[in-house]
């Protein structure tokens, strides 16, 4: 019977009084016999942490590159014709809720809104956050009413 191992890494960076948070959670199934091989188990866990750190590095690099490309330095896209790009607070909320749900928010944005996460307007991001919050609710409480 397989066992599940979950590791999480988070990182927060600050620049010019603006902070960005990044997080990643990996869940894998490993053979339970690894419990009798502690060194091999530790090696696999160390590998997962290295991969999570590499994913965070890549995410930070992409975000920083996007901020410079957009020309505003705060990680928010320029207006995309439909209004201004989402706020840093909205981005943090989306990442946080997505992490709690173990959800790929980039893929969910494409699926639910038909657009890339980085292209969301403030209004779209607000709707997306509401959508993610609905996913957090137990199935019986998803009536859409009473915030």
C-alpha cells in the first residue's frame, strides 16, 4: 500500500515596500517499504524539497521578469484593455487559496475564465477569488448566498 508524503515550501520577497509571496506544495505517493529504509526515504524527501525550491526560484524569476516586462515593478500587469491588472493582494489571495486547495491556479484560471492568471483584471480576479472560495466550501454549503 502506498504512503503519501506532502512537502510545502513558501517564500516571501520584498522590494520597494512591496512584497510578493510564492508557495508550492508537492504530494507524492511512495512505496510504504521505504519506512524500513530510512536513508532512502530521507533522500527522496530531500529530493522533493530541492524540486520545490527550484519551482519557487523559477516562479520568482518569472514574476520578476513579468514585472519588469510590464514596466511597473510591482508584479501587476499593465491594463490589458479590460481594466487594470489584478492587485498584489488579489494575487496573494489567489495563491493562498490555491495552495490550501492543492490547486494549480494557473490551470484553473485558464479553465474557469479562459485566460492566463497574469492577464486577469481586478474584476476578473475578484470573480476568480469568489470561485476559489466556493471550492473551499463543503459541498452542502455551496448555495452562493450570504457572504
